[in-house]
C-alpha cells in the first residue's frame, strides 16, 4: 500500500499568484524596498515559484500597483451626491478609507517610475472626478478661475500629497480622513473655514459614516 503523503496539497497557479500579490502589497507598505525573497516567504512560496509568475521585481510592482489602482477606481462607482463639493469630498474620503493602510506603496505608485501605467488604470476614477468638477463649475460651487483639467489635476494631486503627509507625520485614520477632504475642497476653490464647515455639517462626510459604507461595500 502506498504511504500517504504528509505534504500539504499544492495550491493552483491562480491561488499562488493571488497570494504573491497580496503579500507584495503588504510587504511594500512595510518596506518599499522589500526583496522578492521577503515577498515570496510572506506568500508561503519559494523565490523560484514567484519567478514562475513574474519575470522580475519590476513586473511584480506593475501588477501590484495597477491592480490597486483598478480597485480604487471601482470603489468610486457608487459614490454620488447632488452637491459637487460633497461628492469631491466623498471621493477623497472613500479613497483614504481604502489606501490609508497602503499609503507608502500608493504614493510611490502614483509618483514613481510606474506612474504612467498606474495613471491609465486610474482613468475611470479621473473621468468621474472630471465630470463632478464640470458639474460644480457649471453651478458655481467649484472654482472657475482655472480650466476643468487643471482643477481636476489639482484635486488629484492634493489627495496624493495627503498620502505623503500621512506617512511623514504618522497621521491617524481619523486625522487623514479629515485632511484629505480639506485638501480636496481647498484645491476645488473653497477656503479652509468654509471647507471645515461643510465637512462638519454634512453627515455623509463623517469618519464613521464613510468607514461604515466601506465595510458595507466590502461585505457584498
């Protein structure tokens, strides 16, 4: 009679690839220079097994960052509000709720050597923001001293700057939530007092409300 093997069953290729991507995102957040050996070990695989899916570290980074960018874009699909300013604030808060735990790799993805590829993956989110900015400009709630594309880029760059500041200053989740909203609204043309008042009087923008919505979406 053959002796039963005590080795764990091998995961299939799709499961291994998923494990590598999840492990890479976590490792890069702790150390942006994390080695392939570190990532492979975290995924429970050998470096050789990792190379079966990715030719080199650069290829892995591209997949990690573009996958994350695509997820962020999808998160914005259900975000909507009749007030363009609140919708912009919700965009920022929703993204913060998703990326605050991967802020290091997210900032590098947007500003690093793979920013063009990541930018393409973020195009759906950028189109949503562009439409919201145009709506706000039409009804006079968003600044009109600059053209639509410039305002859209300013808002996007403001959100990325919050990632940098959050990393540098070690901001809490709640503090980052407030900062990303204020930064986005400031780029949209609001004064800091006016932006703070809008945030405080709008229940949908409360930290608990956005976090709850994210948990609800994650559970679907």
